[in-house]
C-alpha cells in the first residue's frame, strides 16, 4: 500500500503533479519538517512544507483556494491558500517509515499552529487524514467538515474519538 501511495496536487496550477512518499521524503532538507510533535497538535512524524509543494506546481494568479481531499472516507476541507501556506505541513513519515493509516497516513495535512491562522475554520478539524489530493481553485469547493456540535459529535464517535472537541 505504502509503495503505491500518491499525493496529487492539481487544479489551477502551472504544472499539476503526483508525488510519491519517496519523492516527498527525498526533498531538500529546507523543505522537510522534522518532528511535527513540536507543534501544538502533538501529532507525530516528519513531513514536507505545503509551501514546497505549491512552489513545485506553480500557483496561477487565479489560485485562491486549496481543497484537501480524502477519498478514503469522503472528507474534504476547503481553505484560502493565503491563510495556510506558511502554516501547513504534509506529514508523510513516522520513524523513517510510511505514516500508518491509524495515524491518518499515508499522507496527513497538519496546521503547525491552528490558533495563529486567526481564522475560525482553521482548527484541528482541518488536519485532513488519508490526504490523497490537494486541489487548487479560484472559487471555494464543497467542505464536508461538521458544522455544528451534534454533527461533530457524530463524526468523532465514528472516528472512535471522544465526542468533545479538542
Ligand atoms: N479524512 C479525514 N480527516 C479528518 C477527519 C475525518 O473524519 N476524516 N476528521 C477531522 C476532525 S473533525 C478532527 S478534530 C481531526 C481529528 O484528528 P485525530 O483523529 O488525529 O485526533 O481530524 C480531522 N481530519
Ligand atoms: Mo474536529
């Protein structure tokens, strides 16, 4: 499974791309983020900056939104690129191995410091697990995050987490 894991970055970009874990983990050290447990979410692993991925595909003047797609469980989060581009990491490894599915792998989006993003919709809920596609667009795309406490409690129960929000 990990051998075939791919992350697509496409949409309103100059050069749509498909990244393998091997490709991501071999990126220059300046693009790598070591030990994401330093950040407030406390999640573990290593990854690559969102900025590095965006620089490789090349944003267009019309590129304003980024949608994080998890096909596995049909979960989708759409946020303005400017709000997250300096804040986000795609976690791809844990202890030098593929990020396990129990940790949201093979690829997981992670906001380094959701609070500093200063946007109400940038919290732990935006840390998309099983990420397989980052779609860039001019207009917002549908976002499937729970919108109220009941919907949230139901999702968290399905995830096997406590129903209270972190
Ligand atoms: N693919 C996917 N990613 C997801 C979710 C989900 O249901 N599916 N839930 C989100 C929500 S609402 C929260 S609060 C966090 C929970 O992360 P955790 O399971 O690592 O604690 O994951 C987010 N990422
Ligand atoms: Mo959440």
